[in-house]
C-alpha cells in the first residue's frame, strides 16, 4: 500500500502479520500439540487422543521421538506467534522531495535495536537497482544504491513480485526520485 503526492511518497511495508504466517503458526501448533499428546499417551498408557490407541505406540522409542518433535514444534510455533504479535519487518519507506530526505523505518525483534530507522539525503541516492535471480527459488529484490553506504533493500526477499510488477515499481520510484535504474 502506498500514498503519493507531488512531493511525498510513503509506502507501507507489511511485516509478519500475513495470512500465510497465521496459517503456518496455527497448523504447526495443532500438529505439534498432537505429537506431544500421542507421546504422552504412550507414556501414561491412556488414550488422550481417541484416534490412536495408546497400546499401539510404545513409549520407547516412538513415544519419546514423538514427544521430542512435538516440543520442538511448539517452540517453533511460539516463535512464529511472537513474530506475528511483534509485527517484525513492518514499517514504511518515506521519500520526501520537498525536504530532500528519504526515511526507512522497520520494526525488529524486541530489544535494544527494536526500531530500525535509516535516514538519507536524496542527493546521495545513486540509483534504484533491481536484482533478479531466476531458477527454482526465483528472487526479485528492489534496492536503493546510496553513495558510500551501499545498497538498501526496499522489498522483502520473500515478496515474490512478478517481473512486470518489480519493473513498474522500480520505474515509478526512479522517476519520483529522478535517478537511473540498474538491473543485476
């Protein structure tokens, strides 16, 4: 989502609060909870889940292994739920031609550097760069080249924009900033 006027361009960046992340966290939680319950059923000798009789699964080694995978899955699910609740990766890109300043803001993990805020002068922007890697894991990323600073990514690496979408986005931004486009 973006908001544009003649002098200001603000683009909101979606972080980890995406439907796919909610689905993965929920599915992983339910699956790992099932593994823990089956492993516990084999240890207790009682059916905590009616689908699998506890006598069919021996505690050693199947029950222990299922409990281990279930606990590991619960940890991963907890991590996903934390990134969703903290909205890691969200923020905005603000390009202001009137003041000649570019601001990039992202939320990170809690701690000392939770807020990532980069500020550049517009005259230090050399170009907008498109990096394209095709193949099994295709990747298209949009960068902003800054004098003496290197490249700052403007899109997420997992955003999966089509070639047409990333070209259009790069062209619009380069036109707004009045800088050239480079393709790698």
